[in-house]
């Protein structure tokens, strides 16, 4: 940090510089030694020190922390912290404490100011790493992107000595560039990060094998025994082989979900890294899945933790041989995404500029395997410092809180809970510790900790009744448990405490809107957007209001403004593209979808949406180009080949058939295509064969234990299609679905059907009641049905029919099937 002071008295200059250096040393401590054995006596001593020297910033700071953590007096703490930064603006611990007092009252613009101040004061400190990792969470509450970009750019120009922090700043800057409509700069910094920071971006991949979750992770599959790139192996549902990733690492990340089908099981990735010399290195790992990694046949990393995908939450020391080094990664998917990122640095986190990476071993080169006994110490940044402190001072509650924050940021929910529990045990009177424990419970990977979260939110409020985040957390809890009135009560408390709390107004608007109280919703939404004009959730809710009023022009204008505010909001771009598509603004809809692909070229679903629009406007050549691009990016994705078959069947039936056979080879259970091929060949199934005994099916329905990974199951999934000589057709669809858990109740609580004749929609409860659906609304060419009486082990029955005429048997058949059959992630017992 550079400081310039101009005085005429040289002696005064020396004294001031000594004071400044001493203040900086104190300011850079991660934690403060607070004299709390005799709390009141300590407070009195510190107050006497301040009375003797009102410029004693450190005593003021310690008083602030005692009031914040031990007395639960947020306002009193804030007064001391404000005085401390007035007398000494470089006291980092005073700025940090002040930020926590603002956070408790939902004053996130002030939190932003304090966090950016402490980051600027010492960008290389471990404490700064903690707040760099927390900074992204602020984006929900304040959208000061341009200011943050300016701060990060200035820090990088001046130089950040800590390589961990430098990498974090670059990663966040890349993300912010994408938000502020600067994708070229984002791509540039991505390339700099990938090459200069040692990201591995060239891979062969194969999969999936076996089952998902831990069962698959501990099973040995063929790539662990041999690497034969041309050989076929038995995969999860079909024969599979290695293929080379066409896109490589996009913004440093490899996305297996986009290129492997089905999106479950275990996959392997293979590459080679060249080092000009034998050296010690650090491998910095980001993944949301279980990962095992071998370098030169030696296992260097193995962990079956499933977590959020967050940057660099694991680091391991490795040895690189001189020459080429073989890297083999095994990744087992549990839920959500299937992504990973690997970065090679020196043990301190600095870049190697002489490494080369390529997926294939150059011809004639060999790999030299060998194990090394020497353990390599790797710089893990703030985590190292805090773990040392926790050993030296196990009763320092704030150290455990920091470890909890780092674990929470890395998606390690269990460790976060463990550390915050330690902080609470050491200091049970801190609202902040109880609040962070509640947050860790609530946002844990499983929802079975929500009641624990509720108890901790309530404990927080018993210590500080005006803790805004705790009221918000309780509101979210009640909303999730379908208690909207209690949720509203908590959200109203947040804005009673802080009328400028934008997110409280937004959550009120959202809840009012869901309950059908439109006037109240719009009033709160206008207040929310007035407080935060860059609120993407607010814009999307506002657009949805006009969309449901059939005011599509207004919805389009609002969503256009939203993506201008945050260019990287996939949700806003998706909403905009859908409305443009619905209103026949096809070229603009395609442009909107293409913006999503700039942000994430791996988003395969978007290619299909673009292809679908090209088919609508009869631009078949462009549609075919889109599907061929998908086949290049994701050669194992079956849907691209089925679409290519549909498009080519009139011009080249032989090629169409080859595409369809490829699609069925990749997904032998793709019933939609099988049915269509039978339809083309004139094979018929008769309605009489589709008769079912509902009562018998209910009595013999499988228990949830038969489907441990599913929230519901189709017991029956039938469609009867009657084709007329004039190419029109009619269909009758009949489904029986059993619900297993809360997620299943949410998925099937509201059903969307095409505009059709509804013959039967009802719920069969576990105690034998039959409840017919009575809430059926026509909304935008669909019928929205609210299912009554859903509970675990309930069954729902849906039967409807429709006449279809799109001009050709092919189009009619696809139109019928497009509205029907299984949701991708719902298994089925019988589908005909």
C-alpha cells in the first residue's frame, strides 16, 4: 500500500510513520486477542484507554468486537467501529466489524463499501481472501458491478502479491465482464487465466459407466485398467468409446453434463502435460462431484464429497516428471451439474509459463511412472493460516467462524456446520455465529437440516430481534413449507427494521404475486426496483406479470432492460427468448438464444431451441447446421441424430435411417423415435391392448425404496394415436404417477397440458380418497391444473385427448408426442 504524507517537521514524519506501520501491523491480524475473561472489567479498561486517548483506534476496535460478539449489541458495536475508522482509516478489523453491523441490518450498499475498503487496504492478506469469496453473495442485494470492476482492475494494475487472491480477483473480474456486456474482455481474461494460470483445457473423455453417486465412485471401470482410445466399452446404457472434447475448457471449466448421455454415472477424462524439468507443483481442483485423480499411474487425490461448483476449493501437492505426464480423472455425478476444472501452479500458487497440455500423447513419447515419498506443502491461502490459528488458539471463536465461511464458500456444508457450531459453543451470545450456523443448515446440500436452520434463526433473533437476515431466513423457511402468511410477516419485519432493504420488498412482492394479490405485489415490486434498479429477479417478476396479462410487448421491453443491466443473466435471456418466440419474433428469439451460447457454449439445450425455431420458419438447412454442430460438440448426445433424421427423411431416407440408428444406438430406450419408426412402417398397436385396471395398479404400486433416487415414478405412460386418411390425427394420453417426496409434490403440484379435452385429472390419496381437480385455468395455449391433496405415496391420474393437424403425418405425430410422455428425470414402469 502506498501512502504519501507531507510535513515540514522531520521528527513528526518519523513518529507518524512508526505509528502508521504499527497500525498496519495491527490491522492485518486475522483475529484480535479480545480480553473477555472478565467482560465488564475488560470493557472498563478499554473505555478508560479511549478516555485517555480518543485517537486510540485499536481500543475502539476491540470495544466494537466485544459489543458485537459478546454483548450482542449491534448498534453499540457500530458506534465504536465508526469512531475507530474515523481516527484511523486503515484499521482493517474496524472496517470488517463495521461491515458485520451493516450486514445484520440489511444495509448491503454499506457492506459493499466496507468490504471493498478492506480488500483495497491489503489485497494480499488471508482476510481479504475470505471477503473476496464472500463478495459474490452480495450480488443478490446490490448490483454495483461497474465500481467493483474498477476496483479489481486497479488492484491488478498495482499488482497483488498473494497468487491465491490474484487468481480470485481475475476469476471474479471475468464473471463481472460477462455481466456488464463485455464478453470479449471476459474471453480475453479467460484465455489469460487458462494459459498463464495453468488450467488444463484439452481432454479425451469417456462415459458414463455404472451408477451415479458413491456406488459408482468405488467401482473400478475399464479406463483404470487400460487406455485404448479406439476400443468400445459397455457403459451405463450402451456401448461407449473415448472422444475428444471439441470446445475444451470454456472459461476454465469442462462441462461433462453437456457432452455425455445419459447425464449420470461415472466418467473419465484423459490428458497429458509436458514439463521441461522434474518439479514440485500444486494441483488446484474445482468440481461439484466425487473425483479421483491419477498422475503417471499414481493416485494423487481421492474425495467423494459432492458440493457446489465453486473456485479452487481443493489443492494437493504433486510431482511432475521431466517430459510428458499422464493425467487421468474419474468423476462420478451425484446431482445437478457434472463439471470440473484443474489448474497447475507452483506450490505457492504462482503460474508455470513453460507447461504444455494436449489430449493425446505425441507419437514416440513415453510416460515414466514412479512414486515419490516426499510430501509437498501447498499454499492453501487463508485456510492454512486459519487452521494454524485454530490449533494455537482453539478457543478463538472468530477463527472457527472464518473456517466456516471458507468451507461454506467452497460448498463443504458439513465442515461449515461443524466450524460454526464450534464458534457457537465457544461464544453462545453472538447473533452472528448463530446466524451463520442457520445459513449453513438452510443451504446445505440436503433439505433435512431446515428445522435446525429455523431453530438457529430463532436463536439469532432472541439475541438480536432486528437481525434482518434471520427474519429473511425464517420467511424463506415458511415459504418453502407453504405457509405464505407467516413468510409475509417475516418479510414485513425486514423492511420495518430497514425500509431501504430492497430484497425484503422483492420477497414480499414475490409472495403476494404467488398468492394472487397482484396490486400488493406490484406496489412492493415498484418499491424494490426503485431501491435497486438492477434487480434481475425483480425485472423477471415484473415481466411475468405482464406476460400473464398477455401484454407481451411490455414484457419484452422489461426483459430487454433486464439483460442490459446484467448481460450474463441466463434466466432473463431465456425469458426474453421465450416471449419473442411466442410472439413470432423468431429472428430476435434466435439472437437472444445465441447470447446464452456466448456465455456458455456448452448449453446444448439452447442449440435445440434455435433449431426448433428454424424448423418453424422452414429454414431447414440452418436447423440441420445447428444439429450437426451439436453432434460435433457432443457426439454421444442422441437427440441431435434423431433431429437430423427427421430433417433428412424426405431428401435422403438412407441417411435419415443412419441418423436414427445412431440415435437408438446411443439411447436404446428412446421410445419416441421407436414409436415413430413403427408409425412410418405402418405397424399398429390397438387401443384395446391399452386398457388398465387403475385400482389394481394402485394396490401393486412400488414403494419409494424401489426408486431411491426418484421423487416420483410413472406407473402408466400411455398414448393412443388415431391417424386419419387426410393426415390429421387425434390422440388420447393416459398417465398414472406415484409421488414419493416433497420434490415430487412440487413437480406435480401444478401440471401444464396443451389446450385439449380433459377427460380425467384426479388424486388418489394413501387413505383411499379420490379427489378430482377443480382448479383448471387456460393460460397461453396451455391448461394449468392444480392437483389437490398431494402427499407422499399419493397417485395422480391424467387423461386427455386432442385433435392435431400440422399438415403432414410426421409433423402431426411429433406434435402429439412433443406434448407428452416422460419428464427426463422421472423413471417409468410402463410406457406404451
